[in-house]
């Protein structure tokens, strides 16, 4: 996750894509802000979504439900959490939570 965070913070798109498995899936839980849980497939689509999601944010390493991940903040407010599953050093699944309701406890800290 640290390599992914660094690639996203530095805008290194080719490195971001190289960390993603060819069959990577990303699920985004917006808590109803989007019509349903969004599912993205493949390294190009997932890398583009992560780039858009992390634009103009601060990225901090965090334990999310006991798993390594990172927290995205903008203007001092947590706007998302990111966790992932890896296989052979490549990310196979990425989970993003951007639901304000589910992030409420992060913003009380």
C-alpha cells in the first residue's frame, strides 16, 4: 500500500498501473451518493479512478478494519479510505469507502 500511496502522491501513473494485477477490481462504496456500489475493472480504469479520487488530497497510512490502507483527506476532512488485497505483490482488489456516514468516526478524531 505504501508504494501505491507514493505513486499516487507523485502522479506516477505508470508505477500506479504496474502495481495493479491485470484482473484488478475496484469497488467504491459511496453510501448512496452514487446510485449503487461502483465496480471498476482492469489496471487502466482502476488507476484512472484512483488518480481522480486522490487529486488534491493528503494520503496517510492507516489500519482500516485491521488491514493496511490509507486515509484520504481534503481540507482537514476525511473524504475516503482505501484498502486492498494483494497476490504476488500486485493489487487484485481495491476497496474505497467514500460514504460520509461511514467516514463519520474518522472525522471525529
